[in-house]
C-alpha cells in the first residue's frame, strides 16, 4: 500500500484512459476496498514501550484463558477482539500517566521513551496481532493433556516445553514459506479481519454523528452492552435455558428420542440453543460470508442428519453397540475401552499381543465420520486452491 491520501467520501472515477495511483494500489476485492483505507502516516511510532508491554501481556493472558476454557464441554473461545477493546483504555491511560523522558538501556547506546506520545492506531493494531498470536493456543498441549489425563503418565516439563515450541515453530515456518500465497496475494482476504479493521476505525477515527443516527463507536457500544445484558441471563442467571430440547421433554423415557433430540449426546433435532457460543460455531456468523455459511451448513446437514442416522439405524459395522454420538473409544461389545490393558507400561508403547487378545478399538458413528471428513478436508483444501487459484 502506498501513502497516497484519498477522499473516502467520494470514490475515484474509473475509466480505461485514466487510472490513478490510488486505484493501482487498492485491493481487487470490493469488501476490502470498502473497509480498509490505503492511507498511511509513516511518522507514527509503532514499536513503543506500550506496544511491547501490552502486546506480550495480552498474548500470554489470552493464551492461558483459551487453553483453560478449551476443557469445557461447550468450549468458550476468547478472540483477540476482546484484547482489542480492553487495551485501548489501558493504552490511553499509559499515554496520560507515563513519563516522557528517555530511558537508557544498560551497557548499550540504545534509549527509548516510555511515552512517545498519544496512543495511536498502529500501536493498537500491533498489540492486537500479539494477542491474536496467543489466542489460538498451542495444539501440542492436547498431546500433553492426553498423556496425563488418559494414559496417566507423567511427562517431563522440559520435554513438554520442547514439544510445544517445536510444533509452534514448525507452523510458523510453514506460514513463512507460504507467505507469498497466503499473505502477499491480494486475493487471499480474510473476512474476520475486516471486522477488526472496522472496529479499529470506529475506535480511532473521529466521526460526526449523522442527524437521527449513530456513529460507529456509538453503535458498537450499544451492541456490546445489549449482548452482555442478553448473555448474562442464559450464561449466569439461568444456565438451563442455554439448550432447550423439546423432543426429550415430550418423550422423556425414550432412548431413541434422546438420541434424536439431545443437544449434548444426540443429533440435536428440535434442540434450541440460546447461548451465543451455540450460534457462533463458525467462529462468528456475522463475519463469515454467506457462501461459506451455506457450504458448511450443507455439509453439516448431510453428515449429521443423513449419513449418521442411516449408518446408525442400519447397524452398519455394528454401530448400535455404541453411542450415536460420543468422543470415547469402545470395545467390540460396546463397553468403554481400557487403554492401559494394551500398553507396555515400561516403554509406553503398544503391546500388539495384548491388543489382539483384548479387542479392536471402535468409535461411535459420528466420531468416525468426523475423523474421516477431517482428513478429507486437508486434501480438499489443497485441491481447492489448486483448481480455483492454481494460476
């Protein structure tokens, strides 16, 4: 992006004979052009003391909270938007109270100011990037959790640390290798980021309130207060209404009805969720484009309401011996699988002789489909990019 200034109120006229610099440097995606300005002020300080303190703190805190809440049955994810909102008043408070004098780094010629000026947009964006880096958590922690919780084995803290760091560095390495395709390409745009850009502009840009209307900041404050007021009812005051299953209420003694209507251990037909985390299973239905929502919902309906019931009630692979919906593993007769029976406790490896004597591992129908389509989705991602964006 260049630092050329444009008038956002009146978009430039386009014709075949005249294309100015703004149009050349603007995005080919309409949603991006309408949301992200191409202006820039290179004199604004970015890597400030506030950036490092608030950025690292928000990364650590958000990573801890999301890992902590990931063990819930109905998982809660705290996105970087929360940090984006919280650090604004903290940053402005630091700008108003910290001293402006230069601080010398010991044994070096480097110095920096604790307070280089007003808390600005670039600092805010970079802090949010820090927070977003920690918000997704560390996937390798689930390996450590499985070893301790399900296999009842201790793992050395240093070995666990190396496992987590190496897997994270591997991910960042692949991201760097594919930066040309995933970041630099203007056609690779991420809808959820546009929401944050709009919020940045609402929080930092001065906007005149239209007659009889609201500014973006006023609208944002109205929505956040309303959403908090709504969530406090099913979230804290009356949690039992976070999932309502009419089918289970009507046929309360029927196993089949509970398999069909339960929102926790069944197909959830007739179950209504009033909790926002139920509606936000896509991350954010407000940020996800309509074509993606319809695509995901089509696959969801086919797997959950067509393939899973057909496989279960036709008793394919003795599916009725196991729950229709369960993340656990079972023996051939449907009892919970005792993992410790097939492990060599000295070497922590699979004992094939004991495994053959005991039972093959069996999964519930939905869990098996989840695994199968999960692996298929990995290859589908590569084939989709190759077919639609190959050139």
